[in-house]
């Protein structure tokens, strides 16, 4: 393991997972190089939600103050509207006895967030190679990963390191080249994301609006902008075609409870599609490589898990990657990386169960209607569930038989009346406003 190298760790991907991994590894004393095909700052389709517990890791990275000074919106909780109109409203600050690092979440455009986190990785000592597209892995004779082949500035380069970390997202090149990743068959969803100005009625809660054919997420991300993300079954991808903005506008215009809120709204950024979701790796390591963030597991964006999982995964990786990068034998390296895989799965096992339960309910309107009609009346239960999505309430609290029994047997809430549908111009497919 003493071949010439360009770094001790190559981190592929400069988003939150890559920046956090690089920050903690560089701070621990390793020579780290981040490789990303983009040049920062850059836009990224994402819900852009940072849970209350994500602030703990941001604080540890020295980034929390800069993020708040950059104008991040403060989110006090979540509101979920079921297909039948029932509203689940939960707050992060509650009486259930659990407290997060902060009593609020944050939301900030990824263009700003990722650049700030990458700066923190640089400040910790990591180098950053931008505009470098990974084409393939470099392997030893036994198949062990020893580096990557990249295209940068029109030239092919070979970068070598004892450890390669795949932090390159849903369509991870590292995971696919290693044969570790796959996309599940249910649920398969895609998202269209854009920023809007002038959306009516935006408060200090994130919002989810679920219909039979998909759901919409809304969140203030500061500076008068709202993150607007429509998530639909992957079978709808052909309807999106080459015009995600038109699909997004049509989807909003045909919802009676949403169209009036967008009547005078203006789309401020390009509408981008991403997905399909429900991607996971059968394990988060291979000889000479590890996966972190969305590259290792991403089920569905509904519970807003992505950025926290990316940051936390990078934090968890640190001690194992340090040992793996400086291991004196391949066996010691493999032991360290296998231990990381177990640690990662143990850390997120409960949350994954909750995510899958929620994702299943979203896919079956009758099931979500039943749960929402109960949670609309049982505020203590709603606060617990929202606390789980905020990453500070242990998932076991909503997986207890007593919680599930109450969910099945509690009384339903009366449903609010929806406002009348606005007139829709059939030629334009929208209810006023412009995009």
C-alpha cells in the first residue's frame, strides 16, 4: 500500500457529503483532495432543508454562523396536507421532552450552502479540484480501488490514493463502477425543483401537499424565495419531457388549494428534474473505497433526510477512513471499512424504517388519509413524528406499538373545506401569474 499517490483520500463529489467528509478527514490530519465535475458555486435540485440536528454538525464545522448570516430561512416545524384535506401540523419545539441542537430547521439554496461548506473543507486543509469528471476507477491486480481516472481541462489524468470516497450522489459513478448500487422498484419517483418569488401564504413551517398523483414541497429559503419541488411517479417522466418548467406550472395550476397561492408568483430559477429516487447500495464499501450520503442510500425526499444524512455520514466516516487510509495491510483496511458500513447502517436503521413507512403511506392515499385524520387531532403525536424528521427524536418513539395503536384507533379530525378552484386558461395551463 505504498504506491505513489496524489492524496491519502480522494473524495469524489463536493456537495454536503463530500465537503463534510473532507472537512473531518482533513481536520484529523489526512491529506484530502475533493474532486467534482462542477465549478462552484453551482445550482443543485434539492429540497434544501436542513433539520434542527443538522445545525450541530454545521456548528462543528464552523459553518453555522456563516449559513445564518447568508440569510438562511428559519423553519419552526412542518405542515402536511393529505389528499383528503386533513392537515398534520408539528413543531420542532414541543412538550414531548426531546430537544434538538436548535429548536428550528434551516433552509438555504444549495448554490450558497455548498460553496460555504466547501470553503470550510478548504480551511481545514482539503484541496479541491473543480471541473474534473470521473470516468472510471483505477484498480490494482486484485481489484482493489487505488484511484480514479478523470477528465479535466480537456486532458485525462490519473489520481491515486489509498482510499476513494464516493460522495457523488444518486447516480454515483463510484457506486455503479463497483457494482454496489441499485434503484428499487417501489416507490420510483422523480422531482422537478425551482425557486419562486411571491408565493402567497408562506409561513415559518415547511409544507408538504400530497395528492394521488404526487406531492409538492414548499419551503422558504430566504431572500424572498420559496423552494418549490413537485415529486411524481417515475412513470410520469415522459410527460415532463424537455420542459420541466411547463410540467411544474401545469401541476400547480390544477390544484385548487395551491393555484391561488401562485397566481402572482414568479419563477426565479431554472426548473430542474432529478431522480429517480429509492437508490441504495448493498453495502457502503468495497476494497479501497467507501460510499457516503446519497451514494450510499436515498429513499425518498418526503422526510427531508438528504442533507442531514450527508453531513452525518461524513462525520461517521472519519475514524474508519483515517484507519483505512493509513492501514499497513489490505486486511486492516478492509476491516476498517466494513466497520464503517455497520456503523452507518446502525446509525440510520430506525430512520430508514420511518422513511419507508411514510413513503408507503404517501403512495397509498387511503392510508395517508387515515393517518393524517388522526394526527390532525393528536398534536402530541404529530410533534413526535416531526421531531423524528428533524433528526432529534429517536425513531423508536414513533415505532412503538403504543404509538402505532393510537394511530390506528384514535378519532379522526373533521376536514377543512378547500377554496374554490381558480379559473385556468386551457391554452396556457396556468392560473394567472408568470413563470
